[in-house]
C-alpha cells in the first residue's frame, strides 16, 4: 500500500513540474489594447496595451480587404500600461490609403508567437487622414 501511495505522489509531483514548466514557457499575451489617432497620418497612432508582465510585443498588420498580411512591426519590451507611438510604417514604408486590421502580439525571437492576443483593432487611412474604427 505504501508503495502505491509513494508512486502516486511521485507521478503527481512530476505532472505538476511538467505543467508548471509548460505554463512558464508560454508568456501571457497583453489582456487588451487601444489605438488612438490625432487624425493625421504624419502624426501616427498611439498603442496602449495592458500587460501583467514584461513582454516583447509588436503588431501584425493585415489589409481588411482579402485579409492579406502587410507585415509586422516590433514595438519593443514593455510591462504595465505603456503608451507607445507607432509611425504607421511597416517594413520601412508608411501604410497607404485603405482599411487595416491591427493585431497586438507577443513576439519571440523577433517574430510573432502563436499565443493568441487581444481582440484586433481597425484603422482606416484616407489620403493624409486616419481614424480608428
């Protein structure tokens, strides 16, 4: 009987250790974020994520029409409630007129991770004007 209990305790301990390691390896994504714009493309937008732990974050930008990926923007490493300016450039080029979906993601090794992020935001650029929808 003691052998069975000891084996059960060892099995539970190893299961807990594996689970804790797996959870620790997955950085939690920001719980939410907002985008705000002053109205002109030249002024860019402000990204305000809500984060519990320090993480490297960035944006994944998609064209709304056809949901084609435009590219990624690495914002940096932050924690808490930072206010981050983004100049609307992706791969060195300012976004053209159109509607875009902006996803905030945790980045690992300079690339977006598979960890689900908060609900995306949309922006619309028309000439030199921008609005968050």
